[in-house]
C-alpha cells in the first residue's frame, strides 16, 4: 500500500486536499470518485513509508481483533454505536489508540456512518475491513458483520502466530550454529596454522582446506559480511520492480515442497477473504478488487486482476483462475461447484477451511523435518572441522 496526496473539488465546488492510502494510483482515483470528489491532482507522498510507520501501531493485529469483538458484543447488547465507542474509549489506555477512537467517535457523533469514519483514518483500517463494515451497515446487520470480521481477523492472526512460533526454534538453531562455526573458522582454526607448520608432518587436504577457509574468514570476514548485506539489499531493490517480483513469485509457487505449501496458504487467504466479503453482501467485482490487495504473492495478484476482467466480460471465476492455474486443482474444482450450485460464498469458506488445515499440516511436517535436518547438517560441519584439526595431531602421535 502507498500513500498519495490529492487535490479535489467536492459537490459544492469547495477545494479539498489531503492524503489517502491505496494500492496504486488507479485504486486511489477510484476511492476519491466514490467520495464524490472531482480529482484535480494526485501524487505519491515522498515520505509515505515513514508516515505509515509512524501512524501504524494504533490499531493492528490483536488490538484490531479485540476492538472488533468488543464493538460487536456491545452492539449485540443493544448499545447505540456512539455509546459503544465511548465505552471502548474509556477502556483504552494506549494514547495512540485513544486518539484514534476519539476521532472515530466524533465522526460518528457528527452523523457519519462508521465505514466513512474508518475510511478517513487513512492506513489504519484495510479496504477489506471498511468494505465489510459498509456492507453490514447497508444490510442492517452491522453486529453480525463485525462478528464475522473478528473471526476472520482472529483466524489470520492465529495462522500467522503459529507460523512465527514454529519458526523461532529453527531460526535460533541456524543462527547459533552458524555463529559457532564462524567463530571456529575465523578465530580458533587460524591459531593452529603456525602449530601445524612447525610440526613438520604432512597435512591432509581436508585440513589444508579448513585452514585456508579459516584464514580467509579471519582476513576478509567483515568484507564478506558486507557483501552479503549488499547482496540482500540489491535483491530487495530488484524485487521492487513489479514485473520482476511477479516472475519471481510465480517461480516460488512451483518450487518442489515449498511451492505446494505456498499455494495452499494463498488459496486459503484468497478464498476466506472473498467468501467473507461475498457472504456479507459485497458485490463480486468490488470483492475481487479488495482480494487483489490482500494477496501477498504478486503473480496471484496479477491473476486476480485478470480474473476480475474475465468476470466483467461474463466469464466464471473458476474459468478465470483455471486459465493459468496458480491455485491447487481442488480449490478450482470446489469454486466451480460453488458457482454451479449458486453458493459461491459458502463454498469459498469451505475451501478456506480445507486449505487452512492442509497448510498447517504442511507447515508442521516441513518444520518437523527441518529441525533434525539442520541439526544433522550442522553436526556434520562441526565434525568435519574437528576432524581436520585432529588428523595432523593423530599423524604426529603415530610417528612418535
């Protein structure tokens, strides 16, 4: 998401200016047109990344889930919206969140719908969140919509948390062992170089290789580290190019072992987002636009955009995604069945449930194999270094 500065005229001809967050210039223009504004100028904000970093944090992650759940509960208890926001404001002690809720409450108090109040807090609430709230308001079922939205957000948070928790141990294992190996090669191994030269015994090839590697890391270790950092930075810069990022993400989806797992994760996210939007009365084309912004894989994002055009032309969703399949075949078949049965939203939610389970199972299996594999590889590397050091000493002992 990027930030844009805009200049526009409202219906009364009054000049309006400000900033908003959108996926690109086209999406920003569409948002302004929905507000009934005549666009005069639009440009990307130069410090959008810094501004986004400063603004975010008031309502994200677990805080957003809690806010949505509590608001739905208060509305379900018969509290008016303004009163419910006042109660939530009194329960909040974090300054940024208090200021955010205060602004939203004042907007609602002034007669604006909740969706519009949320939309004016640029970058704090996603297009998915705002669209579902707007659909709930239009259908007179804001409470149920908020409950579904909180379930959706909670599932997303839970899956993200499970992945992060599962990766903590392998990451610490890799960093710890690589650090130990670097310490051995850069500082311990070079201490044996003059000793082996003075012994006058034949040095095996493996020992020579390890000694050379140790001397190289000792002399050029910092330079090598800088080169690795520069390489990572260069790759990150290259990935900013949408076309290159799209080709890279497409290749990722077809890598053995990792590719099928990524397909399941993306299929679950896409299906749950689209199914949740459709079940709350959001039109298919509008829902597809929001889903495109949610997709983390650029290749799939491009396919969603193509599918939107296909649906506009009268095609079916299953046909659109089946042209160049990036999603699992089972997902495409279930989407086709849902369209034929006239129950696309319900079938999409079932697709999400199926692939959520499969993705979690795949992650568990991958990590279950990854940890012992890493342990064995690192143990072999340490054993090779120790063997390289011990072989000349053993040779000297045998010659005594």
